[in-house]
C-alpha cells in the first residue's frame, strides 16, 4: 500500500507501507482504515495514516464499481481475507 501525506509545511511525502499491517474498523456510520509503517531503526520515525469515511459513501462507490462489467484483464472487486 502507498499513501501521500501532506506535512505541516505543505510538502507532500510518499510513504510505501509495503506489506505492513492494515487495520479496518467499522461502525454503523463510519469506516476507518489505518496503515502503519514501522521504521526498524528508529520507532519514533514510524509513520501511519488513518482515513475515516462515511460507510454509505464507501458502499455507494463499491456498488458503482461492481455494477460495471470488467474486461478479462481488468481488476474488479475481489474479496481478500486471511487464509
């Protein structure tokens, strides 16, 4: 995973979260996604990003994507879980 964060000085910083953990929390009204990238050399430099969005907006966006048929080589919606 990848995120672009904007610092207090207005500069953008790209963070590659690779395979670091992702936490998803859901309430009846909100979906919160948190990605954390640990810096093994200095824990104080670890970075994270949290995005909270309305649950109905996420459901609407996913329904719109699912409503359009995908070509054979285009990625569509897929369920990814722990095996």
